[in-house]
C-alpha cells in the first residue's frame, strides 16, 4: 500500500513536471511563418520580432514570377502556422502546388493561416478590359509589384500585425509595438526624421496621397525640413526612364518618374530586335536618362540600347536580398533611391 502511494506521488510529480515543460515550450515557441518573397519576410520579421521565425520561398535575386515548386518548399510549408503571399497572381505558377504538396490544411486559402498581403494595398494598372494572353503576362487584378511603394509596405505591415495578433493573441502588445516602430522608421526615411516628428507620419502620408504635401510645406515654411527619400527624389520628378519589365510602376508612381517605354514589348515577353529599335528612337526623342533593370534579367538588351543612345544602365534590386546592400525593406528603398539619384546626377 505504502509503496503504491509513493509510486503514485512520484508519477504525479513526473506528470506535473512534464506538463510544466510543455507549457514553457508553448510559451517560448515561435510562430512559424513562410512567405513567398523576401520583402514579405523582411516586413513579417520586423512586425513579428522575436515571437516569430520567418522563411522565404524565393530568394531576392530571382524572378518572383517563376519559382520552382520544390519538395523542400512543401516541407517548409508543412510546419507553417502562417503563409503569406504577395497576391494579385504573382505566385500563380507555384503557390497552389506548394500548399497542396504540404498537406497543411491550416494554410489553405481562406484559412487564418493564409494571408494575402495585397488585401489592402493601393493597386496600379488594374485592367479595365478582359485580360487575354495576347496582352502578355498582364495580371487581371493589377500589377503585383506593389511592395516598391513604401506606403504599401506600411499597409502590408499593418495587415501582418493584425493577422499575427489573431493567431497569437497573447503577443498582441508586442506586435503592435513592433508595427509602430516599423512604420515610424519608414515615415522618417520617407519624409526625413525632422518633418516626420514635427507633422506626424499619418498626416504626411494623407497629404502625399492627396497631392497637397508640397503646398502644405510651402504654406508652413517647412520645405527645408523635407528629407529622406522624398527629398532625394524630388529633383527627379518628371524624369523619363526605361525599365526592362513592368516591375517599377509603384516606385515610379510614388516618386513622380515617368516610364517612357519598356524593353519587354509586352510584360513577360523578352525584348526583340524590332522592339529595341523602337525603344532607341523613343529614348532619343523623349530625352530618357536611364534604364532601370533588376539583377534577374539579362542586361544585354539594356546595354545595347545604352550603347546606341548614351543612356545610363542602372541594375538595381527590387527585393530584399537582391543585392548585398538590401538587407531589409528600408535598406532596399535606400538602395534604389541612392542608385537612381546617383545615376541621374552623373
Ligand atoms: Zn511582373
């Protein structure tokens, strides 16, 4: 009898110790996030902080339209608590294959473990007519390269924070704090720290969207306080550029550049000789200063146009990790602004 009681006590102690460890493990366990791109990874990391562990399917230097649905990605997705995609059909060639292959029901479209980051972003180039293959690789819901508008990164960060709080409500406070820090840092980089502190990021973005910011700054004698990306890009407003693919629309729109023509005759269709002749004559006629392309594309066509017309070729990453300087989202936009403004003032 006595021994049985002792045994029971020991077993009970062991059981409660085991339960304690399990509880501790649950508390320290990080949410496993898988993103399709490195930009989403960088933003999710900034918002999730130490409460999450994030992996990206694509690297920053490959073409995000064409990613192979490898079994290793399915293994990654199998363990994911949250899957985040760019959306607008950017991942149409591989997302379904990976999610199906993962057999993880929690990250299927429509589940809380699946987040489409495009939900609330500002979209450009939403076709008004029916999309056919004739148009090239045109996305029926709009151009999916929206992360190059810093405002969209701000919006995506908020969507991620909201979803993380739903999945791990106990960490809501931490996610909100991280989100505010990310948005503040972004606003300071966009408008300069002095102006962001004086006026407030939210108000500045609202005026930027209405197109009244410049007017406001003049009226309040704050023009000299404008810093950051806005100030660096302001002298280039209205400058005409050439891009390889239609991946720069959001950046160009935010900072007032104009794409005169693209090296691809249609999105996703490689440059042809006949089209390049047209590009060269447009470049000369419209006084184009530079050709912008990302490392994923062969630069032969750009170099040929440059040789015939004297424009400068700028190879610049459009994703985090696409070039070594682009270590996170803010550094990516820093890099793009720096490369473009340096080439333009050359
Ligand atoms: Zn594209």
